[in-house]
C-alpha cells in the first residue's frame, strides 16, 4: 500500500508516525486528527509497489511533518 498522509485544507501534508495503520481504513475521507507533530529534517524515502515485482522510491528532501495520532475521527464531507 502506498504511503497515506493527512492533508490540511491548505495543503500541508502530515505523515503518520505509525505508517498507514490508523489511516488505511479512512482513505479519501475527511477526518479530524490530533496528536503530537514533529518537524523532521532528515530525508525520507517512500516506497510504493508498482505492479507485482517492481517498486518505486520517492525521496522527500527538505524536511517533513510527522504526526503521532492520538485521536482520529471521520467527519462529514463538506458540500461544494
């Protein structure tokens, strides 16, 4: 499964500290999350499967935000 992130309304991405475990059942859902956020400065490599035997690696440079999720709830989608 590709990496899952939380995105704020203004586009800031937060990578969960426990990987996809807490978010994988909420794909494409609007959620409210709280927890501890840490600014990481070291590069991060994201590995995603491509087909059955290949893997794509994306390297995130320049830091990123990591959240240790304490509470997580699904909220209704906004009407457009």
